[in-house]
């Protein structure tokens, strides 16, 4: 049976668009700034009639447009279009997650590209709705925060972090993923998206090979055939609290770019970071929860062949998860190793 997939953008579009341009931190660039920074690669969007040059233009013609390739893969695999919903669009009301919205959804992807400053948090009703959703056999929830760059209040610390990832489009502080953090906290899995780390490259400049927990990866099936993710300039380490080590599996870790300038996480001895997590059925859950970066559904940061495999796996997840669901209920699974 083909699965129906929904992408839920948990941002407040009006608050993102209304960010004052004289404040550099914690906002997206407007489309004009974006075009200027990467000139001449986006000059097809220079006409202000079809392409608004403000922040709304960046959201529409850069972020949202980058998800179209994922939608095409899903349609080719399932025959169904992807449902795309924004939590708070240009006009009221706020579209909170509820039973009616999820009635025909098998896989829910929460893309948490909301800035912390907009205070997007999951309501009590939304959390109960998600708990009910996860009681369904082979339901799939994928929670996707993005980076937390420049969390320190010290300018010197922010400069060090910025030099590490080297992305001139990102200000000294850009904290993204508040809704994802809130939702995971209230579900009992206080996973945090930390830092904005530069991913490693292979010998020809593509994404470096991922590091896998083989047992966990085979069990869930979602990363079957996947070898790399992408080269977004700043990707989060998905920190798992020690008390969750037996409940959360780290399916894949991404090597850090050894040629990048120093970063506190690297100085502390880390050479890779948690990139894809899995929480299998248990307690009252018959479904699965995954946590990964929001840019894994975007098509512009290379690694497309491998990402397309991931997208196809997501589209067909129900059949791949069945074996693991039976095994998990019979006796649990081995915890994965923390990043080295």
C-alpha cells in the first residue's frame, strides 16, 4: 500500500518575513542579499515582479523550491503528491498539528526551520496528536531541526564558530529548530541540535562516506543503500542525553571537515557528529521516530544520488519497517555507540 507523506514547516512565516534587516542575527537573508552574495548564480530571480526581493522571496524561491526534487521522488514511488503545510502562513489561522490533518498521513516530516526567537513550540494538543499518530502500526515521524550557530553570547566564540563553517550567508548567530526541540522534549526525548559543523569531503570534493551502526541501520531499513548525505556548510550534532542511550540509536554519523578552521567540538576530540537518529517502537508507540537535519530533503548541496535513495526509502518505509517492528517488540535492540 502506497504511503502518504506530509511535510510540515513549523515556522511562523509572518515573523520570519518581518525580521528587521538592520539586525543581522537570527534571521534569513532577503532574496536580494542572497543574490548579491552568490552572484551570478541566482540571476534568474532578479525580476522583482515574479520574484519578491524580500525575505518572503528567499523562503519561497530558495528554501521551499529546494524541496521539489524530494516531492518528485515521492510521487514516482507512491503515486501521491507530498502535502506541504506551513504552521503559520501569510494569513491566519495557525495550522497546528491535529488528528484531522494527520488522518491520511503515514509519514510526517517536521521541518523545523523556525528561528528560536520566534518562539515556536508544540502545544499540548499537538503533542497528544503526535502520540496518537505514533500508536499506528508503522507510522513514521521524522523530526528535522537545523543548526544552532553562535549560541555563545561572547563575540570571540561566535567568530570561531563562523570561521569553521565559513558561510557568508549566515550571521554570527543563527539559532534554528525551536519547534523540533520543543516537540522532542515533550515526547520525552530531549535531543538537541548543537553547533553548525562543516561536513567532511571525499577525495574528489563530494560528501564523505557516512559512519554507520550496522546493526541499527539494517534493523530500521531507512538508510539501506545510503552512503552519504550532503555538503550543507553547517550541519548540527544531534546530542542524545545519556539517559536515552538505550532508547535512541545513532544510525549514522557524519565525518567533520578536517580542513576547516578549528571548532570547540573538534578541539574537544570529536571527528564526527551524530547525523541520523532512530527511536523504535516501545511503550505505547507502534510507530517510528527519526531525527535528522532539515536540509536532507533539499536538492542543492550535492550528494543527490545517495539522497535520492534515502528519499525513496522514506517513501516506501512501511514495508522496510515491518521486520524491525516485530523484532523490537520481541526483545528490544542494542544501543548504538556515541560519537568518538
